[in-house]
C-alpha cells in the first residue's frame, strides 16, 4: 500500500518564501503542504487541529520567534521541526543551534529564488530533510543517570585522541557531552558533525560559546591540541596522518557522507595504532560503524549513545553492533573521564 505524503506545516513570515517553499514541497510526492502561516502564534494555535507530520520553521519571525516557538511546540505538541535559516551570521546561527537544543531536528538553508545558482541543491536538501524528519518519533525522554559506569577491558591502548561523531540531533548532544568534560581535557578532540557546509563556521562558533573547550575548524597541517575541539570543515573529510597531524581531504563521500566519521576513525586506527577513543552519538544511517570496527581491532576503544537518549538511533546502533560500548548520553562523559584518569 502506498504511504500517504507527509503533511508539512510552513511557518515563514515572508510571503515570497512561503510561496517558494510551497512550490518545493509540492514538487515532491513524499510531501504535501498541510498549512502555511506567517507567524508562530498562528501556527501554534492551528497545531492541535492540523497535526502536521513535520514543521518547516523560520527562526526570525515577528512576535514569537522560531526559537521560542520550537520550545513551546516541543513542550505541548512534540512534532518534528526542521529549521529554515536565511543567515549564517552569529546571531541567527546561535538561535538555530539553540532551536536544536530545544528539540528541532535539523537546520537547512533557506531558498533564495528560482534563479539562484544553488536553488536546485537547496531545494533538494529541504525536501530530503522534511521527508526524513517526518518519520522521526519526537518524544520527551528521561535520562538514565544512576546506572553504573561500565569500563572496557584494560588490554586496550591508552587513548591519545577523542574522536566524536554525530548527525541528526547532534548539536544539543554535543553541547551536553562536552559541557560535562573539563576545559583542560588531556587529549585533543576531533569532531565530525553532519551538517550543510555553509553552516559549519557558524556551528563551530556556537559550540565554542556553549562548551568549556576551545573550538576551531580543522585545517590541513594542524597539530591537534589537548583540550581543543577540532571540527571537520563542511564537505571535506578530516583524517589523522602519521605523527598525529590533521589533514583535510576532498576525496569522494564514504557511505554518502563527507565529512565521514568512518574515514576519521579508520585513519586514527592506522595513524595512532589504535590509541584513540571514539564516541558515536545520535544520527541517521551507519556512518562511523566501519571505523569503530577497525579501531577496536587495532586496540582502541569506542562508545555509542544508547537508544534511550538518542534522537535517532541509527549511527549509534550500527556502532554498537560493531562492538562499541552502549551508554546513555549523560554517562558518556563520566566514562571518558574515567578512562583518561585511569591512563594517567
């Protein structure tokens, strides 16, 4: 039986952009516009009766803005939300990231117009994100705090780097994880977050403002610094070379992803002889799992976020099947600290 199209609520104050988004959505048989609103107040009032499968949410709105609207929707009528952002500047990007922390699932770039050179790519990304996110079960989750912290076997190599990967639901999970780790962490952190290339500088700037560690976009030739989060740049792989130097590579996607968590973790397994700890957080797909398998075979260590706290239990599930230890999000930082303290 053919599945009915996902019903999309559009929340956008610009009439031109609402028309453009309607055109983009109606051109995809997986999607249908359920309602279109110029203000968050109107959208919130209509939500109980309309009951859309997914919401396209502008951040900059008159009256209640998109961030506050996201908070209210997730508190009263949890619904998958895709943030549509027109700007990559600090303020707009910060609000978009805060919306993700409040429960939105992803951020995509706002379309400019049919004549724009990037229109086809932006429209495709909007349709893809709305279709995928419409299937995510958005619920309020309770974190498991009291469970004991398992320790992996002592035969493994001492970790000299922390490798972290995330996709859908990643920004708030990363803020939680890094916020629970000290600023003077004795190892460098290498991060792959799946996100549109145009958002990466803003994402790194936002993350730098909410975690105790320094955050920077990685560049080829950099020597990773303890206590610093080196973020893979947009649309490029981050890999570890011999000697521990960082390299940015533009070869093809791995499993459809660039940057690829698998590419990063596999490179560390080789370059560091397995002396690394990988953490795979919430996200769709299976990126990272093959890398986890290689790292564990080389004597490294790996942790995957448990299903009980993952927004999307795709990447962590694949990592767990590859041999990673499964822990709820709030227990990952204590485990990392315990591993590093035991090494010292």
